[in-house]
C-alpha cells in the first residue's frame, strides 16, 4: 500500500547470466513482505539459495510483545518470545531436547 502499511519486495540472482562457469549454479531468491495495522507488525523474509539452503525469518509485534522464528531448510531452528514487561524466552530447536532460556 502507498501508506507503507503493507508491502512486498523480491529479488533474484540469475547466475547463468554471468557465464564463465556459473551456468550450473541455482538462482538465489530473496523475498520480503510486511503488514502493519492495529494488530501490530508482521514481517516475513525468506532467502532461497537454490539447492544449498533456504532460510525463513518471521517476526510479529503486538502491544509491546514480539515473536521471532528462524527456519533453516524447513526446520524450525530458533524462536524467541518477549513480552511488553521485559520477560521472555529463547528456544534452541537444534538440540535433542529443546534448550529454553528465560529472562
């Protein structure tokens, strides 16, 4: 929207266009979208590095609290939640049993 309350942006790198041995590299793509309204701010950002790695970030903010998630190759890797009063938690999803740190 023209008022900045929502938007989308994308880019792609076509390595084939560079030539000189780059023809076999997969395209890299980045996408960013956001909305902002009375419910708060929501932002999503993804990086697709072809067949090597996909990274996804999601952040939500509402009434001073926020949630963050980091996903690597479709696996939730890290997440965080913090509250308007300053308390929160960080979770490491890469360990065999969840590693949760509170503050």
